[in-house]
C-alpha cells in the first residue's frame, strides 16, 4: 500500500546523496499523503545505497507505525510536528549539509543578498532560538519541531521553505518530498554564496524589498512568468 | 532553419552544466546570426539534460519569436539589449556561478590581481549600479540590460567580456556562444582567486598597467603571440 | 595467517583514497588483533592503488616484524604507542586531510559548535602540545604517540576518537580499522564546518553541555536510541 | 628521436589536467635530456586532450627548435632560464592552480606551517620580486626566469622545488617532468592548508627549525628513512 508515496520518499532520500548533501546516514526525507493521513519516512541509520521503497516506514500523524519492519528516523517527531502545523507542505527534509550547517552553528540567519536567494526564499532564512535545557532533556526531537513552528509564527512556510535549527542544521520542506530536497540543495548553494558575499564585503546588507518582490513573485504565485506555462 | 546557430547555442547551454556553473536551470546562453538578424536562446526553465537544438527558441532583435514552441528564457530582454548595443558580440551567457555571484552580491568589482585575470579581461571586472525601484518594477529584464550598457559607456565589450550585475550575478559574452561560456568559466576561476588573494593579503592592490598590457596584449589584438599561428 | 585482519586493514587504507582524505601516500591505517597481539599496518610510501592484503606488514606490540617483505609505515611507532595505551581501540588512522590539518597547523582545538560534532565527539577535539626539540630529535614517531597519550590523561579515547597533533595533522581511531577511517572522514567534515562557523560568527562559542550530552548519548552507550536495534 | 623524453613530457602535461591544476591550456610542463642538451615542451595553446608525444616541441638550450611543427609554449624562455641556472633539475612545470596563485597574487611567501609542507619544501615557499616595467616590456618570459633565479641566490632548487612569481602564479620543478608535476600538486595542497591555518589562527607562525629538519630530512638526503629501501 501507498506504493507511490514510498517510491517518492525513497527517491528523495537517495537524491540527498546524489547532490552531496549527506555522508553516511546524515539526513532524512519524509512525505505525506494528506488524504490518507499517512507519512513515509527513511528508516534510522540505514545507508542511502541500501534504501528501497519497501524499507520506508509508514506512520500515522501521531507517529504510530502502520507498516515497516525498521525503526523510523530518530528525527521523526520533528517531521510530524511540521506536518501537523504546516498544513500546505507535502515533504520534509533534514540534512547536515556543510554550508547551511555553518550558519546554523553560528546561530545566524542567512540574509537575502541576491536574486538567487530571492528566487526561492521570500526573505532571510530564519534561525530558531537556541533550545533551553528543558526542551533538550525530554522530547528533544518533538521540541525541535516546536521551536521551528514557534519561529514561523509570522512566516508562511511555503514562502520560506527552510529553517536553520540553532547549533544543529537545516530543515527544509516543499509541496512534495522531491521539492523538500530541491530546497535543501538551493539552501546549501545560497548559504555558500552568502558566506562569500560577506568575505568580499563584510558590511553588505540584504537586497531591497522591491528586488525581493520582483524575483520571488516572478517565479511564485499568480503572476509568475518564469518557466513554461 | 538556422540549424548551425541552434546547435551552437544548444551545445553552449549544455556546457554550463559540464563546467558546473549551474544547477537546475540557473543559467542560459544565446547566440546571434548578425547577417540574418536572428537570435537563438535557451527555453525558460528547461533542464540542461533535456536540451536539443530544436528546443532552442529563435527570435528577431525585437524579441519576436520566429520559431520554437517553448517560451524563451525570462532573461531574453537582457540578452537582446546587449546584442543591440554591443555590435561585435556573437554570444551571451548568464549564470549564477558561485564565486562570481559572491562578488556581484557584494556589489564589488573584481580587481585585476594577476596575470590569469589579465589574460582575459583588460582591467577590473565591473559591477553595475544597484537598480532603482522604477527599473525593477517594470521591464526589469530589459532594464537589467540597460544598466549593463550604461556601465560600459567607457568600456570596450570585447576587451571586457564580463560584468557583475549588482545583487544578482554575472553576464558574460564573446564572439560566439561558446566564447561567452569560456568567459563565464574563466570569470568563475578569477573570482575565486581574487577572493583568496584578499584572504591572504587584505590590502593587496591590482597589478600595474604595464603587466596588464603585457598579458592582455600577448593574447589579444594584432601583436598577440600566444598559441599557434 | 591473520588474513581477516590484513584484509580489513587493506580495505581501510584504500578507503582513505575513496573518501579523498589523502593524495600520494599521505596516510596510513592499522588494525590490531588483541587476542593474538598482532598489528597489521600499511607499508611505507606505497600508493593506495597498489595495496593488496598480502602487502600489509604484521608486527607484534613491540614493533617486531612478524610477516611481510616491505617496511612498515614510518608512523608505526605512533600507532604502537596508541595501541599500548588505549586498550579499547582496534584501529588507528593517520592522514593529512585538508581541514583537520588546518586546525592542527593552527595549534587550536576544534570547539564543539553543533550536533554533527556532538554525534561523534564528546567535547572539543583536542590538540597536543607542540613537541619540544628533544622529543623531535630522537624517537620522533614514538614521541608523537606519547604527546597524544599525555593529552588524553583526562579523556576517554572511545568518547574522543580523534586528536590533532600540533603542527602536523590528525590521528583518529575506533574499535576497528574501518571505524578509525569513519572518524577521519567525520573529523574532516567537522573541521570544515567549524571553520565556516567562525567565518560567519567569529565569537561563536561551543554548544551547551546539555545538548552535547543529548546528542552524544543518543548515539552512544546504554541509552542510545539512534539506528536499528 | 628522443621518444622517451617526449613521452614523459606529454604524460606530465596530461597529468596537470588529471590533478585539476589547469583548465583550458593554462599550464605547461617541460623536460630535459642533459646529456643530449635537448628540451621537450608542450606546444602553445593546445588542449591537454589533444596532446600526443609527437606534438611536443624539441629545443636546444638556446631555444632553437630542433623538432616539431607547432610553436612551443610562450613560457619557453622561462623554462630555459631555469634549466640553465638550476643544473640539477630535469623537469619544469607552470600552472595557474587556484590556491598557489592566490598566494602569488597576494605577493606573499607561504610559511611552513606544518609537516605536510616540511615533507617537500625545506622552508617557506618563496615569492619573487614584483617585476619592474623594464623587465615586463621586453623579454618578459626570459625576465620571469631571471627574477626566479635571482630569488634563489641563497636557496638550493632541489630543496625548494617551487616558487611563486609575484602577481602571476607558481613554477615548480623536480628531477623529472613527473617530479615537477608532483611538486605542483603538493604546492596546491600546501597553499590551501596554509590559507586555512591563517583563517583559524591569523597570528600563527611557522614551525621550528628542528621540526622542519626532522621532516624534510626524514624523506630527503642520505639519512632518509621514509618509504621502501
């Protein structure tokens, strides 16, 4: 059952390795079938080369395993929290990709320094609060989801499909599992470029709202005119 | 019709991926047949792996589509503006290649720090003005071309086949589509080296005019003596 | 004899090249059979492409060659000193991998800036003292082992399977030869991320003890819950 | 004639591309048969993929072409000057490899920050004087050789098989053409590590003479004990 979902989630996980966002088993992707209320996610600690659709773990929105013999990713409670709160998303991706993780470890949001960034993210990529001891000591992975959701109180997840968890690394999402990986790839590139921008000019500021609007809305929403109709 | 032009433009677009200057569909190359007044350009938002000569879009210099079923690159008006003003060029290339984009985002020209740079660019690689709201809000892509042309009031496009659009990224050109891609490859290398140069010595200044003349003119113009006759 | 050990050590040495931790013959891995008191190590100065299990050199814990026609790695006395003092380890790896070597050359420990680091190393990755002339002039490789062991007086080698030898580069270890290489791969990644973290925020401090405990103990020890049971 | 020399020089040039030290035709290697007084060098501006032994150009020590239909590298006079003054060398290599070029463009010698460097170079890698206008305007390539030789007045070329030409890039050499390329590969790595070392600790100083002696002499000279006998 849910073969299409398992296939899509399996493929998206394998793409993490293709795009060099992960080594060993340092990342995971999940996807959701909203109508069925079913989530598929990577099994914990399994190498990407060994992934097949039937190894994906199926869960309901409360985290109860519906199908699969392997344990789900240890980050599963974070994914669930995101699906429960960001109703429009269909895939979630977590990696420790190098450049995005540097910003996350530095606890600093990524300013929007150019149009590459503005084509995908409608503003600076936010960083969460540093988690407090109580949030870490129990229900850590669930609370990781909660600090993300808290940070998005004023943000639209589809206009900002990425976050940096402070001291940790990026979570990204999209309408599909593949879309969440695309956001992870772009974030890695944007993070690298932002670091280089500061190296060339350490007082550089973000682009204007006008340019941000132009590029973001050129590709997204009703008036988009990029790509084929 | 114009098979040779479409083939050359298709190949040049594919080279963007070979040289790792692009991911997804983040760049485009065009070429012009000056005699026929015909421009071929990449279709918008199509992956490089799927490009074939017959997918190239043919336009006249006013941007009217002559042949092709796909929409042309959304950057087409920028390309047209460059062809109309830089009469000696035969190919235009736009990418968001990492190192060149870092300088563009930092709104800083790339000083000529060495002979690698001087072999291709006759001086610092210029950066355009930051575009004002009115230039962004309407005819954005056309105005992108106009700020480039304005920046070249005192520059010879064939001696400086590259520019950094502020807050955005590089445009490069050459006598042919392939030549415009070669300039994009070299610019990426030169941008990386310039950044490293400043990291080693943050008060380093550009090379002397004498050394610039020597290297540039060793490879270009009537007295060139590099390569085979 | 000891075919399994020689095979494991040969494979682990070849992995150094696969993971791009070495060029030429800039690294070596050894393994130990504690019960037999036998160590297998890479021969000195031999290219990874030419390695076969029968070229591994077998030694006892005093460094006496038991089997093999080639000279053992010139770093052998360092490996022996580690096996003699760190009783729980089964493999040792030495490389000059770029990012870890940068920190070693800078004589600076790698702070634990995030959970990627905390998943593998229970605290900052330590750097040894700079060796004094007497330690360098005679028994240099043995003394390299001694300064490492000295640095670990208060540290548990299995909780901190890596060290930076000042002015030199990393040594890593693990329960097996393959495990020592995994630590070398992770260290290289962690070193790169730490450098980038400081570039983004040069006053960034290490993560809290609570977060370090959470991540390290999530993967290691009796209460680990990462991966498959 | 001189088939062996042409083969060795051709192979060494192709290795520049294999080791990613060059793009386009940005580097060249030569070799000398001291007994015959014959030098083989890459033809100017020819792509590495198209090189075959019979395309190598043969010259005498005065630069007179003995064999070959193509023009020799435009850097030939630099190579000749090095062969005439450094009597023990058998191969010369010139590239614009990224990291070494950054130091050359910054006009800064590469301090010996660690044992990786000390294994190959007996001290800081020197940088030449900036060439004066008269040296650039006539006999530029010959004068490039002369500023290198001048810089080596107090240095032994076999103990320091590399130099940075200010504002330009590295020249390396060795006992053979292949040896000159190995030095170019190592220099690139050493240059990258030195830059990273300064990023981690910007007041880091070079290693002690004792450690330099230990590592350099462990691999070179009568008392070397690295590798197989």
